[in-house]
C-alpha cells in the first residue's frame, strides 16, 4: 500500500518528519517498509496486516495518523444526497441478487457522460501510487477505492443485454474475459454477474471486458458491493489472480461504506464527466450493516496489560480512534460461572464503544484492549516477569536438551563437525541409494523436483557433504542429528531423530570406538558395530536416537576402586583366524570370576595376544591362583576353538 | 681427621660444581655419599677419634654432609633449569601449535543451546513435536480458519494422500512451531512455561533471506495472571542474555490471528549499530520475535477459560539470531556443509 504524503495531508495535518512518522506508524501496527521520494513526492510504502482492510485506503491511514498525532481528521466533503432522488426519465435495471453470496449490492446509473482523459491532479495521484490512468470514469472508481477503501466498478449500461444483472455462482469451466483482456476458465463457486446472455463481472476481483467503460460509453452503472471474503479468496487463489479490490474484499470490506463510496463517485463523475443521475439508489442488503458495540472493563484492561491507565486517558485514546466510548456503570459480575459471587453490585465502570463499520477487526474486548495499548505506546510500558510459581511438572512432548548436548559433545570431541541438511530430497537421491521412491512420503506441491520427498535416512545428504568437501579438506568427519520420516503413506508416518556421521579417514574401529563411548556415556548396552557401514569413501554410521533415548540409563552407580592389587599377564595363542575375537574374550571371561578384564593386545597372522587382568575384590591373589585359572582358560580355548598356547 | 673431612668437602664441592650433567653428578654423589663413598667411610671412622674430640668431629662431619647434599641439590636444580631452558631455546616458538582434531558444533546449535539455557533459568521446559502436522494444529486451533488471508504469509507444503482416505490438504509440513501450542495445552493444565525449538517448512523460493526449511523457537506461558508487561519483560530478559545487555530492542503492534494484543519485536541491527545497512534493509532495526497475548479463541479451543487464565506466546527466528550474532548475511550458509565455514565456529 503506497500512501503519498501530500494526499494524506488532505485529510490530516502532518507536521513531523516523515521518518519519525514512519517509526510511529510501525509502533502502532502499520509496517512501514520504506519511505521514498518520487517526482518530488514523499511516499510511504506500507505493509498492511490481514486484519486491517481499512488501511488499504488513504483515509484509513490518515485516521491512524490523526489518532497518534492528536490532529483532527478532515473527511472529504460529499455533496450528492442520493436518498431522496426524483428521477424524471430513469434508465431501467433489473437486479436479481442473492444476499447469501453477495451481502450488499449498492448501485446507481448515470447517463450522458463524456469519457475522456482525467484531469492532471487525478492522473498524478494514481501514478504516485503506481497505477496507470485509463479514462476519467475508471480513474474515478480507482480513486474512490484508494481514498475510502470501498471498491467500485463502472459498467457500460448500454452493453448490458436485457438491462438486467443476475448474481450467481459459477458452475465451473465458464470462460470469462477480464477488462484487461485476459481469458480465464472460472472455478466452481466463483461469484459472477450475468446479463441476459453473458458473464459481465467476476465479482470482487475483475470486471468484464464486454461491459467496461471506453471512449464511446455514454451511460454507466456504478456498483459498490460487499462480497464474502472466503468466496473471493477461493476464486482468487484458484485463478492465481489478485487485484486491489480482491485484497480488500478478502480481508472484509467496510460493509457500511458502500453508499458513501457511491456518493463520492457520483460527485466526481458529475464534475469530471458531466451527465445526470438516471436511477434511484439501488441498495440491496442482507443487513443494515450498522456500527456495533463492544464493551471494555477497565479491570480487564489492567489485568491483560499489567498497567493501570486512568479512565480519562482510555476515553481519550478511544475517542481519537473514533470508537465513540461511553462510560456506563458495570453492574454485572463478569464471572458468571461462580454463582455464589453473582451479586448485582457495581463492579467499576464499563466503557462501551461504538465500532465504526470500517473496523471489522474490532469484535471482542481484547481487540479494544489492543487499541488502547498500541496508541498508549508499547514502548511506554514497564517490563515485568511472570509472577506465578514456576511449573515443576514435566510437560507433554518434553525434550531433554541436556542429552542432545551430551551426544553432540561426544561426537564433536571425536572430531566430527556438525551439519544441517534439508529434509526434502529428490527422486534421484532415492534412486542413487537404490531405494524405491514409492515407499517415500511425498509433497504434492514441491517447489521443485529436487525437493519432492521426505528423507528416510541422513546418508544421502552426508555423502554429498563429504564429496563437496573433498577438494578442500583431507580429513573430513561430518555428522548430523536430524529427523527422518518413515511411512509409506501419511496415515502411518513416524518421525525419528537419527544421529549419522561420515568420515573419509577414520577406520572402522575408530568409528566403533566413538559409538562405544557414546553408548557407555549414556548407559546403553548394545553392539556398536551394527551401526557402522563401510562405504566407498570411508565409513558411515547411523543411530536411531529417538529409540535409543528410551533406553538411556543415566543413573550411574559408583563402583569402589579395588583394594587389592591385580595380577596382569599377556597370553599369546595360536587360533584360527575365523574365530571372532569377541567370542574368545567372552570365553576367557567366563572361566573365572578372578578374570576382571580381557582385551586384545595384538594380532599377528594366526596369533592373538590377550591382556588379562586377574583380581579379587576382597583379598590378595597369588600367582598360584592365577596358574589354576590360566590352565582352565587354555584348556577351554583348546576344546572350544582348537587353539594352542604359543 | 678434621683436615681430612675438610679436604673431602672441598674436593666434593669442586666435583659437584664441575659436573655438567645429572649422570656425572650422580657419580659424584655415589663417590662421596654412597655406601662406600669417601664421606660415608670417613664418618664411619669417627669412632676411632679420641673420645674428647669425637663430638666436635661428629658435628663437623654432619655439617659437611649437609653442605655436600645441599650443593648436589642446588646443582640438580641448576642443571634441570639449564636443560629445560636449553630445550625451549631450541624450539621455534613461531611454529603454529598442533590442534587436537575435534569437530565443531554448528552455529545454530550453539545458539539453540544458549536459548534453551536462558529459558531454563526462568522456568521454561523444552518440548519437541511432529513436523508432519495436521491443518488443525498448524492453523485451525490457532484461530486461522481455512481461507483466512493470514494463510498467505505461510504458504504450505501439502503431503500426498495416496493410499488413504484423507483429504488432500489435511496433512501438511508444519509452517510454524506454534503448531505445538494446541498439542501441549490440550494435554495439560496451566501453569505452563514451554519452548518448542524445531524445523518448519514454507513454500518459498530460496534466496539469501528465504529458505523453504527454517528453524524457529516457539514459546508460550499460561497462568492465572499473565500480563502484557510480562511478555515485554521476558523478551527483554531473553534477548539481553542472548545478544548482550546493551542490545536495544523496541516493540510494535502487529497482527497474528492467534494473539491479541499482537506484538512484534525489533532489535537494533548488530551489523550497522542502527545506522542502516543491507542486513536490516536500511532501517537500523531487525524484526526478530513476533509475539502477543494468546487470543481467547485459542485458549477456548484447548479447553481453557480465558476469563480464568491468560498467557503470552512468541516465536524466535533462529536463522535471524545466527545472522545477527555472527553477521552471516546469507541463510544458505546455514545448510552449506563446507568445513571452511563450519570450522570457524
């Protein structure tokens, strides 16, 4: 939304520097993207939040400035009084509408106009806000929309066959050519106007080319409607077609503003294009669309905001916002659930606001509280901390970040650097991993085919990361702790955190050691080797962290250090290379409780040397004790593995 | 005897002084103080000295033994010092150290841990939830019905519904960690102080300041009496801890359907110190933390009574924090696995 400074000044005096005004507007909710100069004019480029259609008009922005600058608002003077019209030779128009799909239809006919170029002031205003002047009639309708915020469309009366307008919803597939010459196939449900034999308007979005205003147009129908936001939005999205009007309608147009918009429009048409009013005012409406009231309790205001603002200041702010506040005694206990407390006592004052129809966003007490707070100024508030007790109960979906930190500490200490990669991958990624894309969850509307599937492993991205680093680094150790997304279809999805690492320099045993250390730290009793695979460029490992965390045993119990000295010896045995070292170690351990630790010292051809520690927790052991155990070990290894002592 | 002892002392001391290394010194020690060392033997011979002189000679011998031992000890120290100094002098101190080969935590993780720690000090627990989410938790429960214009700001990825009877559009990739508000609140009762770090997805073309995957920390606090000033206080505390106490922040009004009043938080641009630069689009300020008081409709939807409890909610853009702390000007750097980037952190 572009708002030129001089245009704003037609409705409100602005004395402060535009930059300062921009900062003030940001504070009250009018995101000022930038302020720039063009052709000697200062222009505010504003980002309007979806709840404020009224700010998609210059007058709406001026109202906000009036409220913060405490400067009176000068409304445009409207002359035409269309309510008591006596028309001598009216032009006929039959309107068939349905207020359920078109809540308000305000229109009037003007005859004998002269279509020509707009005067300079009007063309300049449109150019300043980035619009292209067309002709006086089209320009007037655009000007009034920009000024007041109610979109208006002008139809060429003579091109409407049968002098009738029928509002209905499209069946789907109808062809419609917009005023700018683009053809659309309409989606089902689009609200349209038809004359006797064709579609003449795509309501709330674009007028039809067939009934637009051109050089030869003599008689026009001006229509200012109220549309249903969701219907407009659906159609606009389906067609990928946006207009200034549709932005206003889908946010909710000022339902009480259509008549004034038509009056303003009539004033300007009569002034700039001549002609005469040729019909009474049509105003077919579902409702009266009058202002409504919302009340505010001062206690509630203090409760939510955390500060007490004096009543007169609240009244002052609400008055500046044109919300017509009135102080009323509040006799009701707002808390009706506690019946015993229900007494008809005066509970302080209630401020009743009458909400102008352009402020559709103000519906509940909290909305009024925000109005007071933002004009009071968020940056004038004191700062406090929550006063209630700190919750101690464990929350649902709790995640222990200490564990996360511990895991990453171990992995980084082992030399692995952390990366974050995308969860979305391509079909090629899956095929390269020799898997079936149909077994993957997929996105219906990917931004590109590179990001169509949800990953089921971290391997693909880690492999890519390794390769990317190869030209620059010799030692590459990378890891990621991230989610994978399992399940063939969305009914049976499961998300798991995985820890995965890749290295081009670590051996299998080094990788295994890292995972053993991780398991030991977390108290997990599992075989680390199953997590590791050997890949073309080195080693890769992955661990299902989600499942592992269920098994974490953090309660470590202190083991006293042995009081009695151990006897340590190395035994070399000749044993078939087919026998697993792990099995040998297990067998040795089983031979006596005196064997407290066995480790492999080295392997040379078919000879393996084991380092054995013998110890008794409660007494000294002698070499005679060890001789007995050693004999047992060797005999056992002989029997079980056909091993012999070297 | 007296002369003999003094003679031994003189010889011993001169040997000690001459010794050039610890090995020679040890030989000297053995030669005089060893089991058959000269001084040891001389002391054994004191017994032969006439009884009237024995006490004096004995004292002298002990004194000499002490002198010799001290001389040896001093020489050991001198030699040690000499050796270490000589060793150090042979070292080229300008050669860079050999770094232990440790890995690096991603900058986002480092900041995330800081965020979690800061919130922990004021009683916030962390939660973790699904990224494949329903339209209900992502939008509906947050007062964003279907066809609400606010959905425009959060363009959504929809999951393929094949082999199910689910409607297309029902299951999405969450666009905001706020989706966890409903999930946590409907399962428990206030008081609640929760943060939810996590990944979100939005249909956006990738450029320096946009990505289709991004990280956010959602937070919310609900209790009998939570006030807007508590929100201002909490945000100030947290940003002060994360970005430094001198960090300037300011608040502005904004609109999100799930808060009322709505708050936006701006932090003075750390790159230009508020002067205006390309980081902050020349405004001097960077939007960092949208927030607000939880809308009564949201509280009602999860079964709370908005007249009984109130709360605030906020979201922190993680990538914005990384940008501001490390002055990284391109979000794409965060998913670039180049070790030359990672090793800087």
